[in-house]
C-alpha cells in the first residue's frame, strides 16, 4: 500500500442517518481505517461543505428531493468508486413504501392531517421539493458497488472497506438471516398465524414453526441476525436474497409461505394471502427498486386496493 | 463429479432438504440436529435443496449448469457488484 491515504467522501440523501452512525460504530476499528483513509466530506464527522475529489464515495439514502439528485450527481462526478450504502441506497428502503401513495397524499398527511401535531402549512421555502417517487440511486447515477443492510453491520462495513483498500475480494457470504440465527427450525403444530401480541414465542424454536411471520429466510444477511436472536422476527431490512432477486417465480411471500407451510399446519395459500394483505409491511424495504417492483408476481397496487376496498365497504 | 457441502453453523435443522431431495442423497443426523450429505454419488444436481434451504447453507460444485431461459437481466448485470 502506498503512503498516500485513500480519500473518502460520504453523503446522505433521503435517509434516517443510521448508515452514517453505523460507520462511526466501527468503534476502535475506525482508527485502523483512518490509518489508510482520509475522510473528507462526511456529514456526521467533518464540516466540509463542498465535494473534494476522492477515490471512494459512499452514498446512503435514496433520491427523493432535488437536493438528493444534485448530491448524487456531484458525488458521481467527484468520486472514482461509488458505493450504494444501506438498503435505502440499494433498494429505496423504508420510505420506498411511499410508492403506495401519491406525493399529495403524503404531504397532506404529514403537514395537514397529522394526528400528533397542529400545523396546517405545507412548507414551500428552504426545503427542496419532494419528488414524485422514491428512486434508488442506481437509477440516477452509475453505482460501482452495493452494500445493503439497514444499516449494514460494522462487520460488513469494515470487511468491504478493508477489501477495497487492500484491493482484494471481500470475504462475505450470500447467506440469509437464518444462517446466523440460533433458533431451531422444528415442525410445529401451529394452526393459525400469530403475532407477538398473542403470545411470546419460544426462543429455542424458529418463528415460522410457531406460526409467526419472519422474513429471515428471504432476507440477505448483512446484520448478523440480532433481531431473531433477541426475540423479534426478521422484518427483511437488508432486502431480499439473491435467489429472490434473480429468479422470476420466487418472491418474498412465496418463499416465506412455502417454508412456513412446511413447518406448520397452516395452508400455504392462507399465509400468502395474509402477506399480500400486509404487503406494505412485508415488502417495506425493497418495493421501490425495479428488481422487485418489476417482478411479474409483485402486484402491490392490487393488494392495497383489495384491502382498502374491504375497509371502505 | 458433484461435490455438495452443508455448512453446519448455518443449518437450522428444518429437514427441508432431506424431504425435497428426489434421490435421497441427504440424511438427518438426530444427534446434532443437522442435515448431512449421505450419498453424494446419488446427487443429480437439481439444486432443489439449495433453493429450499432457508439459510443458503448448501453449496454445490461440479454440477452441470443449465442455462436459465429467463433471467432478470436488470438485476443480473448488477449482481457481481454486491459486497
């Protein structure tokens, strides 16, 4: 490695800021990173307002406003390697669920009819306008590397930065969250879908075996499975596994319902229908990307219309 | 010659692979509650076990790769970029 430090820019677009905090969560290891990396533009660590030229650029968040689009384009121009960092950057993330509603509905609900505040003005100055849709950044600029995760666990951040700096292949697997989970998948006798309000699931056994929906088997492991190992079912925050993304007939709901039906006495179609009715939750992290949105099996608009039709009746 | 490997640490003991294998090449070790490769010679490389495995713990090598007639090209172009 040469003595000259590798220059790094980071910026956040439309996101919660958690990915940047995950960078700082490298703890002492960040000192190791700083041995060979010079951090320039980084909203949580430095006060650099412009975008100096850099070798690596990390972008977190998706494109939702004009500011986001501008920042993404400038970062692409100034950085040699762009990493789409975190689920929002890769798949559009949680706010991708905004696709289910129009921009006007969202503005109206947040600023006019919010049940917890009393404001009645839609902001028109200082903030850039909300775009029509949430766009993952690879539809705006070319992305060189993707690191999904909400946020990616520092284990993976360190591994990917280290491999980039050393010029080697990263040692990562494409396992699902189940690969890191400690629960035993047994064949259970659950007859109906349950949730944590109904019962506290036994921590020795898989959520699916006990009739709880858990997306672990359909989700890429970029987290080291903290949720299922601490009593909370996986919500799929790192996005779908590679086989779901590449195979047209596989989908989050078909994968989970197939496995859950094999582990319980619940019919596969019942689970599938349940997941369609709760699609905004089950597909929350990945629905904005074309990789999921363009799937022939993904009919979110129809599912939502069905549910809302039933409510209105 | 097909090689098949199940990573013990990732195996959750669900027996899906044992149940789905058309040639009974896999078996289940009751003592460790993990699936094991019993007779790899019987494996026909259909990859059913690899696809049903919830944790992606099963890897095959040396099998005949059948070209898929439909792929999500949009994603496949991006796949090698994933860290």
